[in-house]
C-alpha cells in the first residue's frame, strides 16, 4: 500500500508556514514503512530533534481506481479516521530551499500515525467534520473538513489522475493551522467528530 499526502489544503496553515496558495493540490507520497505501529510511541529520529506534529483527516481506499470522476469518488472509500503526519520541519525547510525532494523530512520510518478507522456511515456530513489534537491535555490544533481547499471527493479525483488508487491506500488530507514541535514525553490525543481516534507518546 501507499500513503498519499496532501499539502497546503487549509488556508490558515498555508499562512502560518508562509507558503503560497497553490492552484492545485500539493501531493507527496510516503511508503508503508512510515506507518507507526498501533499503540507504539513515536521515537524522535536520530537525524533531527525538530519534529512537528500535523493532525490530518485520513481516508482509506477500498476499491482500485484510476481517473475517478469526482461524482464517483464516494464509492472508493468507506472508512475515515485521523492521523499525524510527523514532519522533520527544519530538514524540510532546508530541502525546500534547495529545491530538493522532501522525502527525508516526511517519509522516514514511523512518520505516519494512523488512528482508529471509522465507518463513514457514522458521520452525517464528511464535509463538516470537526477534529482536534491535544498535547498533554491542551488543545493545539483544531479544524473542520469544511475548511479544506479541496474536499475529500475532489482530492480522490485529482490524485487518481496521477496515481492508481489501490485497496488499502491511505490519503492524508492536509493539516489545519497550529502545527508545532514535539518534545520528549509529550502525549498527543486526537479526536474526530468527538470520537477518540488515537493516543501517542513521544519518546
Ligand atoms: Zn501533512
């Protein structure tokens, strides 16, 4: 399986990183080796001490598809969840400044936290889902899928123009504002529409 990540999908987050507003979704891939084992802590990697958390709504593909029309996108997923796209921010900024690919900053081992999957039937409107991230009991990020520049169905259609979507692929749909650095012993808890999605400790 592969993980397809969307960058710059929330206006307030684009502003906080001083990025330009994109005309099209920004996409990047992460291999399956980035998946953090369920209930395992996140270990700050040896190559940097500057890791940011990015809480994101995630979608699990359940059907193979290519060139999917947006009106049919809903047929390609039935589970939704919440995850963290851990990012080596200073390394990413270095790579960006040099015009180099981001992989080392984004696709390192353990950088993809995938929380509990929920049947999408549990939610009334996938385009109005609130979600939040708490760090040591204090809310640090909150968002709503209604703030996405490109909504889930539009993303699936767009992504499938470039990459064949396969069963089990996961889409990280972008982070809202409020990203920040993790510190050893932090505990992060994610909620999607009021449901507990994950708890992870930083080591
Ligand atoms: Zn992200």
